[in-house]
C-alpha cells in the first residue's frame, strides 16, 4: 500500500510540473522545469545549461512537451531550434531589417529572396513579436503568416 501511495504522490508531483510556466529567458526544457527559481543569473545559466547539454529542449520543441509548444505551421526542426535559441537576437535583427541570424533563419526556411524576406519581417515586426513574452511557436506562426 505504501508503494502505491508513494507512486501516486510521485505521479502527481511530476504531472503538476508539466503544467508549470516556463521561463521566457531560457526557453523550455528539463532545466526550466526542474529549476523554477529564475531570480539570479546563476540559476538562469543552470537552466540554460541543463536544457542545452541534455538535448531535451530539442525533443520538447518537436514533441510539444517539457513546457514547449509545437508550432501550428510546421516548419523544419532546425528552424524551430534556431528560433528558440535566438529569440532575443532575432527580435533585434528583425527590427533592424538585417543581420546574420536573420539570414540564417532565411536559409533554414529555404527563402530565396533574403532581402524581401527581411523587409517583410521588419515591416510586420509588431505582428510577429506581439508581446514581450511571446513564445517561439507564436513567433514562427507569425513569421509564416506575414512573410511566407
């Protein structure tokens, strides 16, 4: 009976973390699910390191688990991973209308006219980054509806 109660408690504890909010600075993944405290740079670094080194963020992004959301418009995994890892720099480069990360995204999405792509994203910046806490899946969905 004790084993059943302990197992049930573990399942409840683990399932409640699956619905917890994910830190927008380090993205989704196991590190963000385990280390909830994001009050210091050290804890944020631990979240990001755990997400990156265990390879679970990629799995979470493609499967929609570990606090990650799948995009409505399915692009390729590399584009999803790239946007998830480069949200801040992409926001800046889209606002400016050029940059290496923006060029890389265009390549990952197999866009032929990078200049037109960059201009379209810059023009639609407010439609792509709809809030300060926008999620990767929303950014990709918004990019797909405004430029592709």
